C-alpha cells in the first residue's frame, strides 16, 4: 500500500520506515561492507627431517638421500594441501633441514611458495604471517624416546636454555613468532615433539606420525597414512586461527648455550654484545626481550 509506515529494524537498532528506504539504501549497503580489509591467511611452514614418518636412522637424514626427499616432500605437500583445504590464502614452505638442500621447486606443491637458504634471526616473521606450522619436527635434546632429538645442532650443542629452562627448536621458534604476534597452529612429528608443543600451546593441532622407542628406533605410520593424517589435521588447524594465542616469553630474557666438549668457546667470546661466559663451553646472551637475546646469539 502506497505511503505505508511499516517499521523495519536495521542492525544499528535505529527505527526506520519503508518510505525512507530508497534514500537510506546506499548507507545500509555501505554498512554491510567491512570497514577493515580481512587479514590474509598466510601460513609459514617450517620443515625438518627427523620427525618425518619412516625416518628413524641418521643416514636417512642426509638431504640428498632420495628416500628422504620423497618422504619429506610428500608430508610437506600434504600439509600445504590441508591448509588450502581449510581456507589458507597462501602457504610458504621453508626448507629448514640441513641448509635447504632437501625440497625442490620441481616437486613442491604447485600452489606453495618455497623458501630456501639461511634466514636472518627473525626468520622472515616480520612479514606477520597468520600462523606458523611445523612439519617433520623432532624434540629438543635430552628427551627420552625422542627420535634423533637435538637442539639445532646434534654435534655442536649439548643444551640450550632460555631463562634457565631447557628448550629446543619448537619452543624457541614459537617464542620468536610470539614476538611478532604470530601463533603456532600445527605440528607433525614424533610423539615427543607433539608433547613438547602441547606443553606450551595446548590448543595447537598436531599429528604424531611415529612413536619413538629410542634415539634410533621408532614405530612409524606408512608414508600414505602419515600424509593423509597430516592433510586432515592441517585442514583442522585453519579453524584455530584467532583461537590459538601467540606464545610469548616475557622479558628480560637470557639465552644460554652449552656446547659439546669439542666446542670450547673462542678467546674474546665475553666481548660479544650482551654476552656472559659461564664456563669453558657455555655462553649466555641477554636481551630486553626474546628477539634481542636471540639475535645476539644467532649473529655468532
């Protein structure tokens, strides 16, 4: 009926009438558009080798070993596909094992971006990824039933501590990401690595592709089963964006490195910025936050 005064209720709670609709329609359409652009769902994947299904011996971790290349590529690509299945806009995969010599642009997932080479202490996290993820991750040094467990260097580093707490690659990289407000949403690896992440990020999505029985012994899923589980859990991890909080270590922070017995500190080590020599093979770096302490360690 012409001239009707039937009331309608817009989202703002302000009462309008149908006779006002032609004039107010552009405004209502404007209000329906998000005021801020949606954050890009870009995932940074850190790969390693010791946590891959079927890899239980040191010789299998050689980057040019054809079986390792096939196994790591398969699990990395399964994770990439899972992230895209879950709504990722972009997935960057860092070839993080032994000098970026394992993955190849010839075989990486066609929609992924492959990052190769040594990175700066920030590991490109200043790009502010939506989340980071681990594929093929092992646990830190001195962990029982951790398959080839170590902290960055199995030959060079005996123990790594942050504020007196033993840590490895999982926790230090989670803390580094936390400096930039980036959470860890996914990890695949052995059971020890899964437990290590859950201790600091309980809500992260994980998949254990093998159970460590000893340093060089494990009970492993098949490559096919590991890839299927990795893809599914990576997909589920995408739903945790905005739920999993970044892992942050409050400052001040000390990073202490105890090297192996064959790696005594060189003369002048105490003169490094923020450094304190603890003993013949142990040095401690201090910083106002984790990034500062970690950068001082990483530059030497």
